[in-house]
């Protein structure tokens, strides 16, 4: 539902933006997971501070394993319009830099980085996905409480 004015939306449907640097992996994982758990009750955006050329194939595959299809997605930049439209901005990892905005919930999730423990490939991606999934579930509960 588009909201042409920059006033708060009249619906009670919360909106969240997930951000990482390239918008090819973690922020796409978070968006796909939130779309699954929220089932239409939350408006979900994802974007990158330095969008890459394509999605991380392992990120796509790790969601496919859960029945989530993000293959039609592509990396997008963070825009003022999206920042104005959301109630919460979640930055995944410490690489992406974004200034908090007045009146908007702002969190940085320092996500699990299995490669620091020598875990690579699909095993790494599943661990990252599962870490993000538990955080997304908690966020969903908070956004839709009350």
C-alpha cells in the first residue's frame, strides 16, 4: 500500500527495513524470513548501503530449504522514501553504515559469523540464516504486540 504523504501510515501494519552493505545476503535473508513469519502483517523492505550486482546464491538456497523463494529479488539501494516509510531499521552486521533517524527504531544486529570459526559454504550460510531467523521472530513479536 503506497503512502504518498510522509505522515505515519493510517494502518496499524508496521514496516521494517533490513539493511546490509551489498543487499545480497543478510538483509535479503532477514526480509525473506520476516515475510514468511509475518504472513502479510508486516511490510518488509531490504536494501544495501553499497548494493552489489546480484544475490548471494547460498543465501537464496538457504531460504529455499525453508520454502522461501527470494529468487526474484535484486540488490537495491537505501532510499529516503523507504527510510521515511518504515517504523524500524535493522542493520545486519557492522559493515553497513547508516545514521539512525529521529523517531524510527534503529538496531544493529551483529550476526553470527561462522567463517571466523573456519565454517564456510552452505554450512556457514545455514548458521547465519538460523541466527537471523531467531532475531526476526523476536522482532516480529515486538512489532505486532498490542
